[in-house]
């Protein structure tokens, strides 16, 4: 089974581009942290790719936003301009729930800013408790 779940922060604003067929593609850089054998904090950087309508949704995220990414690890290859074979490993996101950040919940935020009613609305802090131990 090839399933990856990451909780981290964006290292840069998402880059959105279109394929030749008109499909939106978002590229993200996600940092996760861990403690090495000497109990020193280290960071790993992950290349994340999102396709289709979900790519347009993450375009609103910004560098530093907390994200939860669920997808599959894939390695692809290509030849560069010098004819060298290059490889990259990416996390290919499997759905809209893959990235959680304030920008993805714009509707929820708008509802929260409206006068209070008897109806409860979700807040942008839904996943904050999951990220309390991420130091950056």
C-alpha cells in the first residue's frame, strides 16, 4: 500500500500552472520536522503535486501555512537539456482534504464573520491541535 500523510508547513507559495490539456497543476513544498538520533531537530522537504480543481483551491495558500497532505509517493523521470536522466519523488495528492489551511476554508471563515446564529459553523482552527508540536 502506498499512502503518505504529512503534517507540516508550506516552504513557499504554491506554484500553479496548466498542462497542455488545460488541467491545473499545483506544486507545493512542504516541510516536516523530526528529532534525529542526537535529539536535534531536523526538517525534511517534500515535493507535493495537486491536479485539477483541487490545484486551484490551494492557490490561495501562502508560505508558512499549516497543511495536512494525504496522497501517494511517486517517482518520475525525464531527460534534461544535456540528455541526463533526472528523477524526482513527489507526493501526488489524492483529494481536496489533502491540504488544510485558512484559505481553503474561505466559506467557513465568511460564515464565522457573520452575526452569530443558532447554527454552528466550522472554524479555521479545526486542525490546529494536530500541529501544536510542529515547531516552525
